[in-house]
C-alpha cells in the first residue's frame, strides 16, 4: 500500500539557510556565483569536452593549484616527471 504525501507547502533546501549550511559542510563545497571572461569559459569548456570531463571540475582544479602556489612551470614539470616515470 502506498501512502500519498502532500508536498504543496514544501520548501526547497536552498530556501532554508540551516539546510544550505549543512549541505555545504557535508559536500566540502560551496555554491557561488562568479563572472569570468567569455574566452576563459570557452577555453575550459573546450578542454573539458576534448578530455571528456567537466569544465567546472577543471576550473576548480586550476583554482586549487593557484591557491597552493603552484605555477604553470610547476605543473608542467610534474607532468613531465609522471610521463617519464610511466615510460
């Protein structure tokens, strides 16, 4: 036997500040809105499509590397090391 529930007065989690905070803490991520140059977004989307991934994940990784103080040269060196080690 199935129960019927009335959701007509239900609220979305995003409309309840306490639930928004709990979701952010549980996921380890926070939803933000930011503006980026069209060319930057297009570049990330193109790379993600070519690699078969998500442009948002790629942008997050780029920001993580920047926050860690990694330069492009550091990333290139590490990539070359990994490739040489595999070969």
